[in-house]
């Protein structure tokens, strides 16, 4: 069964301007736990003492999900992470030729020694700890370097190897640039060495392909996919939690495995405290996601919602709705009248036509018409 790692509290807080107070982080973590996320990456404790406090609170909150900390490949940073009582540790160090030469100024052998030293240390501290090693910028690194680093990490005690598309480089449309290719090759090469770690993918959205790449990784047999609420993260962010879950829900046997009814409230909470608005067109959770507007759509939807919906809003705990404006037809007005409890007026075809004419005139201002308030005023004026 595919596992979900949510990084809203770590990667998400790397969105410029985003800050979550410790109490807010705990609320977000509780929602994620209700939904059924497997791992909650709660932050990098070495960045700030308040982050360490928040990670510790979440780790001690008794949640079902494993609580993780992110760490540079340094023993002093790992100590700070383990002090937070986490059950998951993520350690990262790139083995790309450019990073080794231009950033770290070390050779591959020295990098491998460092990886082994740090993971061995972490394993010695906690035998039951889940340890992930990430060769940052995996997909732009020489495959031989990645295989050597992953092998060394697993032999030192890592349970998970993360394929990090740090810059959103991969695409499903070129074989050797696809995340599918990297998952398959890495699993095959590690298996030749009798090494069988879980494989995780971390897909950035720089080219708008994060979700497509995540599903490509699922097809290749990845074990864990990283996400965040609203896709928050560095630059263009990463895979969006809601978008991934509504797609995976179609692919797994247990359609109720994730409690999707919590998504809307979670997104509203994260949006409020991140000060990042939810796009009205956001799949599943945007205000327009199940709102029907064009006359043809509304007429058909009034007979059978599935005619213009492939996703059932009830799995998200919400209902379909209609919007009124320039594109509306008579059916939309009749449905709106029934929605506000004025069914008797829907029988008056002359009045319905008059209301529709007024709606179309008002719609020229270019803003939505509120059915529960402004629509009532339109009726009264007709």
C-alpha cells in the first residue's frame, strides 16, 4: 500500500513568508493524522529552537502517524533531531558532481564516508528509528553516484531512499528524465546488491509536472510519495496533498482508506495561517471545484450530477452548487429559487425570465452574485 509523507510543516514552511506557530503546527498535524497520512515531516530542529519545540510537541502528541525531522548530514544536526523524540529521521546530502565540486568541495568517497558516519550514528541511537537518506538533486546526479550513496546508506542502517527531484527536472515524456525510470533503475540496482529499502519520491513543481511525476512514480512501484497542503514549498512547491489523494483513491482497493472529508477544513486552516489563498479552481477544495455555471451544464447537472462531474463531492464531505451570472439559463434561476426556499416562484415562468435578465445585467460588473443575499434582493426588485 502506498504511503504518504506530508511535508507542509517542513517544505511548506520554506514558502517565502510562511510561518506556522507551534500551536498551529500541532493543529495541522492533527488534521493530517485524521486524514490518514503515514508520516508527518514536522520540521528541521537545527534551524530554530522554536521549530525544535514544535517537532517535540507533535512527536509527543500521541498521533498514529510517524513524526519525522529533517536534518543535514551532520551528527550535531541529527542529535538535535533525535532530541525531539521523533520516530522518523530524514538525512540529506547531494552526490551530484556539481554539488560535490562546487558546493561541498569533497570527492564522492568523502561524501560516502560522511553518509555512513551519520546514518550509523543515528541507527546506534535508536534501533527502531525509520531513517531516510536523500541524495539531494537525485535526478540530475550521475546514476552510479546515486547507487553507491544509496547502497552505503542502506548498509549503514537507512530504511528509505528518497529520489529527490529537487528542481522539478523530471518529465514523464522522456524516458531517462522520468521519475519512473529512476525508481525502476534504483530498485533494480539495489536488489542486485540484495538491498531492499523503501523508495520515496519528492517531486518539485517547477514545470507544473509534480503530480504527473508522482503518479508516474506510483506506476513504477514507489513506496512513499511526499506532498504538502496546497503544494506549498520552495519556488513552485511540491505535490499537492488533495490532488494526489483524489487520484490515488481511484487506484486503490479501499476507496475509504483516507478520510477525505477533513481536507476542506485542513486547507482552510493552512490557508488562514500561511496567508496563501486557495485558488477557486483548486481541484477538490477550491470554491469552484464543484460549482456549475454554464446553462447547458446546470440543466444537465439538475438531471444527473455525474453528467458533468467525474469526482463525487460527497467523499469530500461537500455538495455540488450552482453559480449565477452571464452564462446562466432559466434552469439555474429555478434551482437557485429552490435553494433559498422559494420553490413556488420557480413555477412563474415570466418571473423567472425577468430575474434571469436582471442577473445577466448585474453580471456585467464582473463579480459573482451571492445566491443567499444578492439574489434575494434581485427577486424583491422584480
